[in-house]
C-alpha cells in the first residue's frame, strides 16, 4: 500500500539468535519487514523489549506508519485523567518503536523522526499540565479560574527549549522546559496563592512525565534552564522572568532562546513573552562579542565534561566532544546572535535551517554550510543509534569493541567503516568550526614593526573608558599588534597614531567594537583610513561605532540603491517597530549607517563630491518621506486625523535642489490645506491652525530631537513666509497669497529650488503646479538684479570668507554662484532646481553667454568638491596645515589635483573669475551698462 513503511536499508543483527526470536514474535510481515525486525532486535535489547510488548500493534503500524503515528497522538490527547500515566507510557513505547524502525529503515528522514518525537513531547506536556490545572480549578486553588480557562491552562506557559524548541528532539532525550504563568490573569491579591498552585501543578505534571513505573516513563524533564534555577521556583511569573533577562541575562541564555518555542499551555501568552524578550535575544548591533562568550562556554564544557584532548572514537562524546554536535550548534547559534538583531530572516530555530539562512545571507560560505549540514545529520543518526541500544540518555560512543559493533550494526556498517567515517567527520567539523571562535593564547603574534611609536600616547590608552573593563582591555591587547602593524604602514605613522588616539579616547565602550575588529581584521584598514583622513568621520565613528555593522552586512560597497528603495526599506523597518520612540531611534540608527556609507564611499574615491551630494540629499528625502506617516499617525492618536487634505513638506535650499553635504541642515516649509475645516476630530481636538502648528513641531522633534541614538538632522524653517516671525506651518491659501503679493525677490529666488519631499499627493501636485506657473511669469530684469545686488552686499557684510578653503561664503564662491543661478532660473522661468540648469537659465535670460555659464559651472563644481570634502574632513572650514597628510591627500584626490598647492592656486583663480563674471552681470545691469 502507498502508506507502507518504505525500507531502504536494514540494520545487521549483532546477536542473530535474538533477532530470530523477535522475528518469530511478529509473523505476519513481508520478508523485508522481518529482516528489519531481526536486525533491530538483534542489536538493541531495548527495541527487542518494545517489539515483544507491542507485537499485536506492530504489524498494522508498519503497514500504515503515518496513520499509526496520528492515532498514537490522538489517543494520547483523549486520555481520561485516571489513565494518564499508563496511557502516556504506552504511547511513548509505540512512538519510540515506530520512529526507531522508520529511522533504521531509512523510511523517514532525520527531520521527520525528530519532529515526531518533539510533537509527542509537546502533546504529553500539554495533556499532563492541563490535567493538573483542571484538578486545581475543580478544587478552587486557582482564584477566579473556571473550566473555560482550561484550554489556556489558566495562563500556564510551557516553553520548549533546546532541541525540543527546535523540533530536533533526539531519540532518548530529556525535554528542556521553562514553565511560566501569566500573572495578569489573576487579581494582584491572589498572586501568591496562584503562584503556589502553579508551582505545585508544575511539579506534578513533570512527575507524570518522568516517574518510572512498571510501564516505563514518558520523558525525563529538565527545568534548569529557567532564570537562576538554584533559588527560583519551578514556575515563575512572566513579569519576573522578563525582569531577570533584562537585568541579568547572559549570552548563553540568549543563545538558548534562539530555539525557544511555546509548546504547551497558553500558547498565545508564550508567544507574547518571547516577543517581549526579542531585544534581549536579538541585539540591534552586530554582536561579535558573542564569539568570545561562546568560546569560553565551549572551554568550560570541555573542562567540566572532560571532552577535550586528542580525538579517539571509543568513548567519544558525539554531542559535547571535539567535532561534535554542540560545535555545529555553537557555530550556527553564535553567528545567528551576531547578525540576527539586524536580519529577522536569521531568527530560525533549527540548526540545519540556521545554516541555510546564514549561507543565503553570506554569513557562512555555501560549501561550509553544506558540509556542516551533512555532518550534523550524520552525527545525529549516530547519536540516535547509541541511544537505541539501551534507551540510555547518553551521547558517548561505547568504550568496548562489542559496544561499538552494536552501533555499527544498527548503522548497517562494519566497526571499521563506522570508526573511519566518524574520525573523518569529527575532524572536519572541528577544523571548520574551531577557527571561527576567538583565538586562544597560542595565536601567532604579528611581526614587530620598525616604527617607534610615542610611548606617552600608548600609555594613555588604558585610562580611556573603552579600555577600562577587563574584558575590553583583554580583547584590545590581542588586537593591538595588528593595529600597530597597520599604523606603521601608513604614510605618516605618528600622525595616524594621534588620530587613532583621538578615536579611542572618544569611545564610550570597547568590547563590541574590538570583538568586531578581531573577527573582521580587514576593518582595521578602514578604521586607520578613516581616523587618518577624516576627523569628522572619526569623531562620528567614536560616538556611533555600531555603524561598522553596515560594513559587514555584505552590501556596503554595492551600488547606491536610490531614494525610492531607501524609503521603502526604512518604511518597512519602521512598520515592524512596536512604539513611536523605538521607530524614531531606529530611524536614527538606520540613517547614520547610510550616512556613514556615503562618507566612506566618498573618502575611498568610489564616488565624487557631486555623487556624494546627491546621495546625502536622497537619504534625507527618504528619511523625511518614510518618517512622516508615522509622525502623522502618532499625532492623530491624540488629536484626530489631520483636517482637510493634510500637509506637505517642501524642501528648500540645497535639500530642494537635491545636493547637500555631510554636515548640512535641512531647510523645509510645512504647507497644509484645511479645506474649510475648523477643528480636528479626536480625543483631544484642536483648532486647525493650532493642529498644524503642533504637528509641525512634532515633525521637527522627530527629525531633530536628540535621543538615545542621537538626532537625524538639524532643521531650519527660516525660509517659510515671514521667516521666524511667521507661523511654523503655512496654509495653502496663505502660501500662494504670500508668494504672489507679499514675498520679497529673495523668496522668489528661493522658490526656484523648492521641491515637495513628502506629504499629501494632491497637495504636492498643486504646490508644484503653482511653483511652475509662478516662475514662468515675466519679471522686470532691472528690478530683480537690483535686489540681487543688494542681497550680495548684505551677504558680504554678514559673512566674510574664512580663508582660501572656505568655498561657501564670499564673492565667486558657492553661495554667490547659487545666487546667480537662482536669478537665471527666475528670470527665464526655468523650473529645474539644480545650479547648472539655473546657469543655463541665465543664458536664456541673456545675463550670460554660453562660455561664461560654462566657466561658472566649472567654478561651482570645484567649489562643491572642496566644500563636500572639507565637511567630511573636519565638519567645519578646514585649515590645510592642520588636516594632516591623509586629509590633504583626500582633498587633492577629491578635486583631481596632484598637489595641494595646485588646488589652492586653482581655487584663487576660480573665486576671482567667478566673482568678476557675477559682478559684471549684477552691477553692470544695475547701472544700465549691461
């Protein structure tokens, strides 16, 4: 029949006479099935005993194994309370026999065998626990609970841990459980009585499963994975457990919770508890410090269990020994802990699934994942056969030759074949996994460099916050030879040392970052490059070291994704966060990583200044567009939906033009259209004008408020109608009226660069339509140029250039060229926002000829390259003699000059040329000579 047990292999009988004896007990079988019974019983005394006890049931079970499995589970679920102990034990016998035969025959893959054992373990725990809860409810020992609460076990939560949580239960496994209860189900006055009853129920249901009777036992239960098991009761309130993990939880407990799964009792409450624990288990940053913790744990296990030393198959522990199952699990779980906080796809429970997820995301090479998966499955099969012999919860290969022969017989191999195959597999697992963990004291030192570094600088390092902890100092000492070696290879080692010293002094903590460098030595080159070149980027790094996470992510050096993809990614991430504050913190962390990426790409010459300016602007626009709906939603909870069409955010200045630098603030105007609505409709309604004013403040706070992860951007709203004197939000009617009847020429110039970044689609279209129509209106050239001339005078008086390297302020520099480009755009009706288009507009308006416009474009591009590079180098106006050799080299590279003196001369010439051209346009026309 279709459902019959497929026999793809059979074990050899260690004792053929015992095999024949078992064969005779079950006569109604096919020759193949009889051979399976004989081989099994002839090598496993335990399974022979099960065959004898279940000989009436066995023939039908072999004919229809899947049906037999379902019937065993169903019968166990329906057991009456007085038949629970014998009934569950019979069910366990049948499960053990059926899964063993299916496993030995190769009919079921490992995953089906372990899933069957695991599902039965969960069912047994659920049935036993609910029987105890039902008894307590009947006796009135759970205050407020009735029979209606039995389905959810009155709030008792049973978490499956370890292999049971991952659906990987081994053949003779105990079951690791953490038992909790949802204290919110009870009145606070009844808490202690409820807890006492839950503790009693836990002890009793564990006894139901683990007590040995004439019928055997169901599962040995282990509750020692709960918080602080030496002093806590066997059943804890969820709130108490949560508090423990938040304050005292350790790395091994985080690793344990990778596999945690609600398996019995109140499944919904269990899921909620695990969700609350997510920040504890899955750190937001790449957690390379977990490598050291896992390494230390491995060493402690080897020491306590005596599993170290040379590899020898007799007595070898297949779970904890060298190259064993635990090594593969540690390798997988540690990598999941490192990266799972950033990538939810890595948060899978199973070891094989974990390796597949890690390889698909580039955290483990595909061939390594394939080999470890193959070895893991093979190890588990050997482990199962060791346990099948006597149903002993052991993972050790037998010491005697006969013992090894029994296991080999169950494998269908000779002792020599088994020993050889195991030696090969264990050795390869050890080689593949050992190098991943933190190096021990035997790690080869980096050869000393001939450079003599300033001992005074080195002596300061132990006093810095990042190096005060014993652990941070220990990791740094291992890292230091490599660090000094890389420093010695820079063009100016002493200069690079001082820069590194500044970086280290600003680090608030070091364990995570130093662990990251130790696991990824290639990052040290990037660090030295950054600290030796860009003071601004290095300062940012020392305060936000977690941005290095993005470098490890795999896509750091790929092409720029563009604004639409960035906005979609951030929106998706924000949607997954539970509360508003978490959303704002996440936006800050995400933005910093992308901001850092643009800076590094610019620093390393992967993009030029113009590309960097565009990417910084697209990033800012994506952040505003992604975060705005969440600001709207949060504000609407208190004050109701926005009256009318809502609001739009108008980007002005460099943001509107789509080009900002690494230090730019954001010029924005918020425009709203109330459509004659006077009030909002919500729990705390507001008058429309007040609503949008407060909403705008909420948006500014979302972008600019300093939080745990810093701020997103500084926001400047001075370009709104009436400047600082006007309301922070402007109505659509007021905006159009102001522009047409009250605005100054400089405000019309500003409109040439305005661009709706986000907001109501219809309103955005109306704003752009108005802008285009308004800019196309004819204007008095003389009047505009007269006002532009006055503006130049005011700007010159307000801010004189701070030396040759100030490419922004002063005649012939960025702001001056932008002003003439805006003038050209306004007088020609050009709607494009960039400077080059504005200068083309100046040609169309006959302010410049084509050659003059091209000269100004070239001058502008040089100024922008200097400005963008300078902001990355220092965050303010640079001084060439203070930016160091690395900074000078970057400045030249970013502007295309061989020497800084050549760049300086070119700048001087550019400023003078541009100033003369602009002066001739503005002053000449004003005096009627143009």
